[in-house]
């Protein structure tokens, strides 16, 4: 065969093989891996004991007798223990008049703790970070919080930076989605995701019932996560992202208004939680699961569910007049990592997905130990599973989060190696779950649950 024939037939074949190799190579570099994560645990002097919680409530001069009763009953039924953490300004008695600097210091304390630990543990220099994503929903500053991190750690000038605000408790998976998009277009990158919430400037001091609930649930916390698409780091990774789905119901007025920051009649800024919030959350959850279920569940389960729904509509067989068929997510998922939005959220998702108490235990215990730490709460729940040595190589973990807007975001992770470090839980995991989950608030304020609902104040309880 002469040279011309070789070139005529060989070059197109070579080019085709080159294109195939490029496609395969690009696909290999588009994966998103979690290298490590570090949840923040404030110092013990920032714990909210039962007694101190009562003192904080009594300091609010805007509350009348019935508002006291409502707020204390909310704490009693919240599912929160007395080892959660609050901002420093609460312990200084300044929650009614926080400063701008309070919010900044709260975030810097978290940044310098969690970021330092996760970088040092993985022997990664700040100069090696290619992408930085920061999500703090309710604190905007200039320069941005992301810029403060870059300045503190002296990161590179060509780093890609995303500073996300206003996304609420669902911001973690939005940040993951942003990093995933970068990884799909650029090879060999290392990303740092920082997620938390600044409570200092957002502590509500009015008497609107729909807004004082936030003080009962939200607590200090945060998490720093290292992610990569470097093949050289694949063997060190903990998780691999398999699927991610986001649903936004902001076009629906009822959903939009169900969870919103606003002023009350006295001009106090707070976070309004509407009575229609459970309905909005259910709608968003259902729409999200409709999208992610075909991506993560086996065909046999999808067929079983479709047949059961069809038979129900036709009133055939044993389905006639019975309960509505439910899809079994445990056929494609080993663990459910659920946002700790509150006891009602955990109970509601558990009922909708037909989850066992074993499945809900990580979320319940995280709510009890750390409270609702907003977008970072998912990582405390994941840490609980790791500390309990539940996460084995090959397991699938479904993350579910809700947020103002109203949004429901979910993603599926594959566990790449057996995990047992425990992260923020390692010092206390042996105490969870307790044989009896003691409710210290019920012991202190149990008199609020009189059968006749009368508001009888004990002799030792003083209203200012």
C-alpha cells in the first residue's frame, strides 16, 4: 500500500480514534468527588442549656404571657436538646442590638476552624484551590465573605469564586451543582465549598408567632467540603456524585410566601414561617422525587409502582379502597441524609417515603445535638452516619434538602470506601442514640401541657 493510500484510509481512522479517546477522557474527568469535609463545633461555653434558653426568652420585652407560652411550647416540642450552640452576642445579652461585626466574627470563627482542619488533614495548600464556593444566605458584606477567605488564606488570583446568598437551607446542593458545572468543563480541579448561616444579625426580638419559631430551631454551625475531579485523587475520595436534581417553586405565590424574611408590625426583621409551609414542602418534595426516582431506582421498582398506581386508579384487586401505593426508595438507596429542618419536617418526609426509625435516626439525633444549622445540617447528618460506621463501600446515600423560595434539592452519592472517622461526632457518638431521648425542655416547662390548656405559672418561674 502506497503512502497516499495509507494517508487516505489511515488519517480518518486515526482521527476517529482520537475523538473517541477525547470523549472517554473528558467523561472520566467530569466526575465530582468529595475528598473530605469538616463540620464546625463551637466551644462548650456557647451551648444553650435549658435554663439559659428560658433566660433568653425572658429578656425579650415584647413578649406577653401568651407569647411566652407559645414560644416555650415550641421549644418543648422542637426535638432540640441542650447541647446546641448559639452566637456569642446571645451570651453577651446583645441579641436585641447585634452589630455588623458580630455577624462577621461569627463567620470568621467558623471559617478559620473548619477550613484550617480540612486543608491540613488532606495536606492541601490554599494555593492549590482552583474553585471556591461560599454560601451564607442571610449575611451580605463588602468585600464578600468569599473575598475574606481568599484574603485570609492568600489564595491564587486566578481562582474561580462564587459567593451565594439568599438560598436558605438548600444552598449546599446548589453549591455542589455549581462546582459540578465547573468540573464538566475543566480538568484536574480542586474545589472548596463553605456552607453556614450567620445568626447574629438575624435573631428575632419581636412577638410575631410565625417569626419567633426560627429562634427555637436555628443554631450555629457550618461545614467546609473539599471536592475534586482529579483522577490522581480518586483513590483518596470518600464519595462520588451520581445524580443531582433541583426543583424551584418560586412562581407559586403560596410556596414563595411560605418561608420569607420580612419586618413585623413593629419593624423587627425576622424569618416568617407560614402555616402553609408543610404543604409547600410536600409539593416541592413530590416534584423533586418524580425527577430523581427514574435516575436512581431499579426498573423493577418503577414498574411495580406504575402497576400499583394503575390498579389503584382502576379499583382492581386488593388496591381497591386501600392506601395510596408508595414507591420504595430503599430499593435503590441505602441511606437517607435528610435536612434537619425541624421535627415536623423529619416526621413528614419519613411518612411520605415510608422510612423506618433507623432511617430517620441520623436526622433526629443531629437535630437534638446540633439543631438546624441551615444549609450545613446535611453534613452533620452525614457525619452521624459515618461515626456510626453505617457507610460502607458501594453504598448509595440520598441527600434531601429544603429551602426558602420554595426549593427542594436532592442528590445521590456513592460511598467509595468504608468510612468510620466520625468527624464532628467522634467525641460524643457513643451517647447516641440514648435509650431514652430525654427532653430537658419538657422537664423544665412541662407545666405548659396542662390538659385544660390553662397558663398556670409556677412559683419559681418569673416573667419580667
